[in-house]
C-alpha cells in the first residue's frame, strides 16, 4: 500500500467510525501534514481517493466535506439470490444507513420510496379535512376506535366492490398506514421463532418486521418479468414449517412485476391447501397503467386466509398515515392488536379521508396521477437508454413508480450508491431488498417525480459513474 492509500484508509476508518461527522469539513492540509508526517501531495492524493470512494466531496475554495453516504458500511458480499435456508434477519442497520443518506435536502431522490408530494391534491384534501371533521360527533373519539371510522370503512369497501371483490365492512381495520397493517397481520399469525416466506428481492420493511419479531425468513425468488417463483414456494413449503407468507402481487417493490391472474389463483390455492395465511401488500394497486385495476390475490380467497393490506400513502396523502387491512378470518385478532399497540388511527384524519373519497374526486385524481407516472416512466426509460451501457437490463413495469435495474455483475451497487450520494443523487441499492444482502449488482430507481433537468442530469451522472 502506498503512503497516500494508507492515509486514505486511516481517514476512511475515522469517517466511518463517526469521528469525522457527516457534513463536517476535513482537517486542513497543514494539520494533516503535521499530524501524519506526510507531504502535501500525499494528503491531496489521499483526499482524491476518499472522494473517489464517495466518502468526501470537494467544495470549491472551501475544502473537503464528509458526504451523507459516508455513514454506510460495506455490505457483506454474498451469493446471488437462491432459495435460502430459513434464517434470522439482520437488515435494519443497512436499510437505515441507506435511507438516512438519502434524506438530506437537495438530494435527487431516485432512491426514495415516495412519489413527489406535488402530485397530490393537498388543497382539496384540506377542504375535506375541514368538512369531515366539522360533521364529527364529539363521541367519535370512542365510536371510531378500531376497527375505525365507519364512513371511511364503507368507502374502502366501495372501492373493493369497484374492483369486483366482495369484502365485508367488518373485515376492515383502519391502521396508521399500510406498514402498521402489515406488521399487525404478521403479529396476529406468528410467534417468535416462526418461519415466514418473503420475496427476494422484496420490500425491506418485511425483513425489518421479521427481525423485530424474532422470526425467521425464507426467501422465495422473484423474477422481474414473471414474478414470484411458485415452484420454489412449493418446495419451500415442503421443506420448512412456514407459518405465513408476506407477498406483493401487484407492482412489486422493488421489481415492479405483477403476477398473472393464473399465478394469483395458484398462489391462493397452494396456501389454502395448507391453511397458511397470506399477508398481501398491495399499496400500489391503484397505480396501474393499463385500463383496469389489477385484482389482488384476495379476490380468489374462499377461506378468509388472505389479509389484504393497503393505504392512501402512495396515491393521495403520505403524511396522513391512513391505511387498512381487509383481514378475513383474522380481523378480530388484528383489531385487538391495533388497540393494544397504538389504540387508534387519528380520528379527524380518518373523517377527512372518508369525506375526500366520497366527494373529492379520487378517481379523477388517480387518472391524472397514473398519467403522470406513465409519462415520467417514458422519460426515465429514454434517458436511461441514451446514457447507460448496453449491458444494463430493466423491464418496464405496468404500474407503480419503481424501475429495477440489473447492472453488469462486476458492479457493486453499494459502492455506486456511495458515489452517487457524493454527487447529490440517491438510489436504492439492491442489497437492502434481501435478508442475505444479495442483488449486489442491482438498483431501484424512483420515477415518481415530475421530470426535470435535475433528474435528467442525475441519470447522466449515474451513467458516467457506472462507466468509470
Ligand atoms: C411495498 C410497500 N408496502 C408498504 C409500504 C408502507 O406504506 P404506508 O406508507 O402506507 O405505511 C411501502 C412504503 O414505502 C411500500 O413500498
């Protein structure tokens, strides 16, 4: 190792250990020269190397600063996703470090899980919040405790009817976003040590919930074109005492893939034979680009085993934190858990959303939103085609706002993430979507923001980093 590499390694360790905090300026050249007994050119070369590693960033006439991405430790190197043994999950540190790095204001949010707030009808929603709360009875604090506000639950049932599903109002429990619904469902059907089947790649919050509840995960592969591998699931069901499954059937996060109707039916039948509950995460269902809303697996459930979870976070009002579950035979248990954990979702907000669903023009807003995402996807696709090397692969999703990119095998998505953060761009690196930190050469990009020059430029910069 040369002197400048040794110095860069020492400084990198200090940065990663938090001794030189994110956002702070690196010590002056004079100080480092005196402290380490090296020449000015050694310090400069070390700083350039740190910049290349994505740990620091030069600011003109001001010095070198530690970038937000510097907090991220290198992910453990693992095999590509295969049908895993059931395993304890340890994903949270990695996920939090990636999410934290992407939260800084001014970052181009290609790694974000949220669409642009500018696409939501916030003024109209405020009007509904005023109208809905004005007509609230003072007794609603008690009346609207779980399972939740009646008006809202009936409006939610009407949307199921619009998709051709008969769901009873009694099945609906209102929650603080879909994430709470999913977590409560998991708690309702498991005990510590149980084995849960999850997707690989899959939504990291499923892995975090499994970690928190001391469960074990079996990862079932998801193909970006055909979706969940049902044969692999059948094998896993033979091999492991799987207690429940947590899957997405429409516009899966992160791949964007939707299961065919035949596969949804086959999935429900496979699980019904063994009486295994399915926690169905369907938060992107309304964001379809083709004419009709895709059916959930819940549509084929005859035994009450499917717990269908969704919310208004991706379509209407992320900050309002209103979600729900149509919990089938588990509705009572979920309702009790809701009472025991967070008591209730905000009562005025439930009333406001109910008013909006009835009078606010939700379907019209959804049509606009879908069109916006569709055109943003076309812009993203064109920009990627213009700049990226030919050996990068992606499949255009038919809804949602995520694009899953498979980069050449040699690319390390975590390193790409760190370097991109150094340039003010977030991406979601593949390893956060798997219990084994696989998908090291994959990234998820968000196209949920109105296309502008900063996004166009960010795609070009990403391509340049990749090529280098
Ligand atoms: C797949 C998936 N499920 C659930 C959630 C959480 O939804 P909510 O914000 O309604 O809790 C998210 C949010 O990122 C998501 O991507």
